[in-house]
């Protein structure tokens, strides 16, 4: 799977940890930064990551900031993106099974690296169930097209 990953200044270490884990799992990872610890603007990283997913340049995207909130808001402004802010394993699995999310957001200041890696692994490995969920996801896609 091709996965694009990005963070702002508050998510650098967690992004690197997750990128390394995904590569060890055999995925192709494109790391879009950032590489600094000074304040940067999260939309400058969230939007390019989400755009790569929306354009089909990557299968999925992962975004990390301090809380994950800003990244998820920015990513969801990109047409075709269904980004979920996740900090537990149940939600990581459910958001893939039921919502067919294509971008995952997490907060480095909210969860530790061990749990974040488990969440990313579950999220990447979980398939979309379709079925009754397809009608619901379809309504979102239809609304976006207006």
C-alpha cells in the first residue's frame, strides 16, 4: 500500500515512528514532513497529504499534530477525503469498516507512541465492509459533488 504521512512541529517524532513501522510492514511511505520543532501551520501539511490521497497518488494518508484536531479539520476540506481523528483501537477499526476513511489523524500530545503505532497498524490492515455502510458513505460523496 502507498501511504503518505505528514505532521506539523508537534507531531514530528510520532510521524517518524509510524513511518518506520509502516515501512517495516512492507508499505511504501512518502514522508511529507515537517522536520522542525518551531511552530508551523498544520494546513500546510494536512492539505498536501490529503490532496495526494484524493488524487490517487497514495492509497491512504496519516496526519499527526499535537491533538490531531487541526489536521483532521484541514484534511476534511479536501474533496474526497474522509479523515478520522482516532485515539483508540476500536475507533481505528470501526472508521475503516464503516466509514471507509482514507486519512487517519492522531495527536502526539494525546497518546503515546506504542498505542499510536497499534492504531496505525489496525487502521491500515482493516478493510471497508461496504454493505449497509456504502449507502451512508455514498450520501457523503453525493453531497460533496454538489
